[in-house]
């Protein structure tokens, strides 16, 4: 089971190593400071991810959902762009 936690959500991905996992039951239990919740889930559909490429839109969506991370990424991009522009401008002035 892989778990990814953001500010508001917890995403869990479960891999079931079985020949035919359809119509199998899974018990899901969640405990936190608010309380406890139980649910019984039935596996109805099998999805396979045969591509190993990075899902850019999913990553972008996660960055945009988290304001602090968005500000850090944007600020880092602006800082690096400004530094590169200043270096190129200085080299252009000194070399000409």
C-alpha cells in the first residue's frame, strides 16, 4: 500500500497480487485525532499502469493544491531566472 498525504487529503493505492482480484472484499480502517472510520470495499475494476512516464498534470495539480509549495516552486523559478539573466547581462557587457 502506498500512501500520499497532502494538507487536506490522504491518497492510498493498494496493489493486490492475485490472479483475479475481482469481487474481492477489502476492509479499510482510518484512525486519526477526529475519530475512527471503517468501510468495506469491493474490487470491481482492474486498472493497469503500463506506462512508466511521470504524470505531469497530476504533479502540477498537487503543487497547485498546496499554496506553500506553489510559492516555493514559483519563487525558486523566478530566482533562478533572475540570476541567469543577470549573469548573461554581465557577460554581454564585459565581452562587448
